[in-house]
């Protein structure tokens, strides 16, 4: 302390100098980056000065800012006056008397002249500031336009009067004939009305707004569910014993398969009955039965935790799964029925909607059945094995851990390899998943063998992190090479779809089998080291997976998603809805989850301390806190979706963008101006509305 | 009977909050836990209902090993242990009644939660609990509209919904003014005397411990520094617990 004090000013001076130098270097680097960016973006001060470009942009802007919104009908007003070719003796220009009712009239001075002479035509009481033209009518009623100052049309002055010079035309054999001069003016008549362009734009604008609304509405539920998995504060603490997890994991695909076949049959049966493909009596009877069963299934949570109680609860879970699937089938069937029954007017619109939902349920029944089956079976499996797994000895726990881990690992890598077979670069998925598994093994081994349960020190943690990376890289490289991913990525080829192992209803290719083999080894080793009692951070894993998927989805622009969906479902608003929905789910999922991360955790702690389960805790401690920000962010998203839906049409996704693109391509800037104006108005209104609503709720 | 054996808690950052704590608390006792901030009071209380998982040691309550309980078993244990908090931990946007009824969730079918449904007898029970803490007229108010003392009474009512056999109170009056503090402490005393609840209450002020508790446990750096009747804490003991420079203040 006493030694450090006298010498301290010197280092601080040199440190300050160093800091100054570093700041200078940083500024220089920033400058270079900026200058490079200037070059890359081709900023050019000369091009905007070119006269042709200036004229073009002026014209384009002028037309855009003169949108072709309104149009009006015109009536032609014509006033004529006789004219004598070649003045006879003693001809005097007849006096012109202004009409008493103030209608337009004209006078010509002189009222006679020879060819090529110039006469003066004056007019009064015309519509001011409107174009007019002069027509010469000869003795054969032939009409020809006489130019004024070299133009066909001239503008009538502000007070409705004009005075123009007209040359008498040379017409063969016209000498001495009586001709006439006529002034025509197109006068606006009736009220201005919208142009066809405006009507088309309004029509598409409605489509645009609803496109955004539907996309936002559909995305709310999925993103709300995902947001819970993407909230770090909720997921961090979720751990599960490895044994239970592995039991669940091995039962998951089995439950999915069985549920997908059996439960979806149940659902489909009810759906067919309810949609009227069965008899009415059966439908009513079955609905009552289902409702009755649902009511009977209301049960209090088990107060004892004996095996019998668990068995009973497992049976209830299975029955519950059947009931839920039947209920979903019932809803879907009634929807289909309603869709077929109501086809006219507003009930028809509703019927179409409900019918579509019914059809959606019908189509997704195998998936719904699979998901519920997987849920039920894993639930039952967990309930029946949880006690057994708790009481087994460490050695047995390792054997079981190894066996289940091997099975689980094989399933995980088998699934990822199946996905990886569909596109060359998806082949990366398997090495990545394997690497994550591999990264866990060495640190686990270190913890078990070297640390023996003692507390970790700083160096332990450092070493484990290093071991984790070594394992990750090694396993990634091994899998990458084994599965020939590199070659597939370079050549864009897919792994051969041969049959290396034929299971009933499932053919496994060499590629998938290799991946399963790697997964088996990794899972078995990991499971054996950890044992079934190790706490697995299942929450953190789910969190990372959800966040990765959400971030990846958000990185893809809706326009690009729109391109793909247009290929799938064709040009039109439906493709736009799908693209915006997908992007909104990713975006809202992230925004929502950040709101969950910001909540007050006190109520969660309080409800957990009362013995509430996770669902109840979320419903009563989390949900009330997140509803206002969710509403605000949903509005915000709708706002964004309207903006996006205005341009999703550029790729064929429906809405006003399609029209806008057409008009721009045809250089019809006045029509494009209408679309631009409509977009600006709607976006501003929505911007204001969403801001107002957000202010109220946050 | 609550039996704590060699309880140790070491946090992930290496901080040792509890160091080999052993205790026996018979049913129906009012125990005050005192000590400086960071002495391990909150950690000890939270280990009992396992809001915090202890690193080592066992907690046995009426013959059940809380530390070994699975998630399902733990929920059944927790619903018999009420807890109130320094920051009340109410859902501020929700109504007082909902806050109180949410104390009953451990007894209800979880499916009800999806539909925000409470059976009517739970509403009656919640109104009774609110009557007991003297604020039945506030049932429809938002929790955030209540004063601190009233919010803590809502917290007590919520715990009452559990029909608890033991009450953990983590600095229940540290955010309240002295007069309100006494009213909240009186409700805890009432539960202890009338309902025979075991009460474990961590407190900052020794004077409150003296006024309400049968027994004082003083923690210092995660160890038990004193365990005995409040009357036996003299100036020497006081300095032992709170440090040489501490002066006892009375709170009336």
C-alpha cells in the first residue's frame, strides 16, 4: 500500500496517454469503415446533377404527387357565330347583344374576311380557366380545328372572357359562302367521383388490412405459447431427473406413433359422426357420452402418492387423452357440418370460416392424436417409473441411465438425420446435435471422476468448459466426416435412401442408421456417467432451442417467406397471410418472452410456496402481469404487418403491393400515386391508433 | 415437530449462506429468527419449503423428509406451509379476492386454472380469510390499491387459504411503519395462539422478537449464534449477534 502510492501517478499518466492513443486508433478505424461503406454503396454526387435524370425524377415525382384519385364527367359547351367569306359591298359587322341570362356568347371582328386574313374572336361568360378550341364550319358542314397561337386548345382567362386571333382558312370554292365559327369548351358536369384506379386500390387496401389482421391474429396463440419456452427466468429453473427425462424421451416417439394411429381414429370417428356423415342420433348420444365422461373425469389431485394412486392417475390420463381427442373431433365435425349448412350471406361467411377450421382439425387429427398420445404415454411412463427410479442403487441407476441414454440418443440423432436427409445443408443438423451431446460428456466425466462431488473451483469450471469444447468439436468433426456431410454440401446431393434396416412400417437408411449408432454411443456413455438421478436442465435446453428457432425465423425476411409460400399456395393474399404469420410468430414470440423476463418474480415465488403446480403458477402469477404488454405488442405487430402486407404483394402475396408493382412497371405513376397515398393514410392511422392503445395499456 | 439436521446452503457463486445449522422446533412455537442482513435468515426459511434447495442436510417435518421429496410430494407438503414475504408478493394487477384464492391452488384441479375457475366454496373461504384479517370490504379492489399493511394482511389471508400447519414469515414487517408492523405481528400472534400454528418469523428488530416470540434463534454468517428465550438476550449477547457497534432500538 505504502509502496504503491508514490509510484502511482506515473503509471496513471502513461495509462491516460495509452487511452488517448487507443481512442485515436478507434476513431481512425471507424473513419475507414465509414469511408469504405461510402464507396460500397456507390454514393455519387454527379449523377443526380445530370439534366436528363433531373427531368425524369421531376416528372415521376410530379405524377406521383398528382395521384389519379378523382375523375369527373364533362359536358361540351358549343357557341357559334356566322361568318361571311369575302366581304360583300357595304357589309357591316352585326352588333352582338349579350344574352340576358348570362350564357356564353362570342363575337367576331370583322364578321367577314377573305382567306388567309386574320380575324379576332372574342368570347364572354365562359367557364374560366378551362381549355377551349375553335372549330371552323364551312358551307358543307365540314368542321376543322383552327389553331390559336399554333395550338389546338387555348385557355380561357380567369374572368371567363377571351380574345384570340384566327386565320380564315383557305378552302377551295368557298368564295362568298356563309361559314360559321364555333367555340367548344368541355365543362365539368356533376360531382367528382373515384377513378377505377382508386376503386381498385381501395379494394386491395381492404385486402391488405385484413391480411395483416389475420396474420397477426393467428400468430398470437403460437407465439404466446412459445414465449414461455423462450423466457429465461421461467425455464432456467426447470430441471428433471435424467431418468424421468429419458423414460419420457423413449416413450415420446412410441406415443406419437400409437396416438397418431389409434387416437386419430377415435377423433376421426367422432368427427365423421358429428359432421353428419353418421346419424344424428349417434352424434347426439356420443356428444353426451363425451361430455359426461369429461365431467366424470374431473378429479381432485391425488392426496396420496402411492403406486396405486399413480396407476389410477395414469389410467385417468389415458382416458383423458381419448376424451380430449374425441372432443377435438367433435368440434371439428360440428365445424364441418356448419360449413356445409350455411353457405349464404353473413352466416355463409361464418360457415366458410368454421368449416375451414373443421377441415383444419380433420387434416391435423393424425398430428393432434400423435401429440396427445405422446403426452399421455410419457405422462403415464413417468408416473409409473418415478418411484422406481428414485430408489434404485447408483450402479443400477448407471446401467439404466446408459441403456435409456443410448435409446434416447439413437432416437434424437435418428430424427435429426431423417430431417437431414431432406436437403444437403440440413445435413449439418445431425453433427450439431451430436456435438451438443458430445460436449456434455467430458465435463460430466470430470465432475464424477475427478471432482467426486466436491464443490467446483474457478479452475475446475475453466477446465470443464475447455473439456466441453474439446468434446463438442471432436464429436462434430467425427459425425461430420462419418455422414459425408461435406460432400453433400459441396455437391448439393442427398444421402442415398437405401434400406439398411427394415422395421415394421419404418425403413431406416444407412445414413440414418449411422447417425443412430453415434447417438446410441453418445447417449449410452452420457447416461451411464450421469446416472438416472442426475438433474437434467431440461428448461435451459428447451429455452435455447426455442430461442434459436425464433431467431432463425426472424432472420428470414417475410418477402422471402412470401416467395416460398407463393410457390406452395399460389399467388394471392393466402400466401401473404402465411408468410406474415410465420414471421409474426417469431417476432412476437421474442417480444412476448422479453415481457415475461421483465415480470415481478415475487408472485411466482409466493404461489410456488402454496403448493400450486407450474400451470397454476403461470396462470395466476405470470399471466396477469403479461396481459397488458402482450396487448400492446400485438397492436404494434399489427401495425408492422400492415406495412409489410403493403409490399408483400411485390412477390405475389396479395394486397395493394401487387397493384403498386404493376403500376410502377407500366410507368403509370399517377395510378401508383393513388396506392402510395392509400398506404400512407392507412399506415399513419394505424400508427396513431396502435400508439394510443399501447399508451393506455402499458 | 420440525427437525433441521446439519443444513448447509452454498450458492452457485460460492457464498455459504447456511453453515451446518441444526434445530428442533416443536409444534405451536412462535420462533423469531434474527440476525444481520446476509446472515442466512431468508435462506433458512426458504430451505424449509424448498423454494431454495439446500446443498446438504435434512429437514424433517412430522416424519416427512422434505429435502428428499419429489416435485409432486413437495407440492403436497408446501400446501400445508404458509408463507408471507417482505414485499408481500401479491399480483398487483389482480383483485384482492383472486390473490387470496390463489393461495388455495394446491388443493384445486389444475385444469380449473385454464378457465380461471374457482369453486364457490373457495370464494366463501377467501371472504372468511379476508374477514379474519379485517379487510373483507377490499375484496374487489386491485391489490395495488391497498396500503402496505393491508397488502401484507392479504398475504396472510392467502396463506390462510392453505389451512397451514406452519407459517413462514420472511421479514413480514420490514417494509412497514412501526404501527402497521405491530398490527401485522398481532395477526401472526393470533394464528399462533388461536390456531396453534407453528410460526417461524425472521425479524430485523429484536424488540419485535421480544414482544411476540417464544424463542429467538440468532443467525450470524450462516451459523446459529443464539438459540433461547428472548428474555435471555442481554447487551453482551446482543453485541455478539449484531456486532460490537450495534445499539438496540425499540420499535413501539
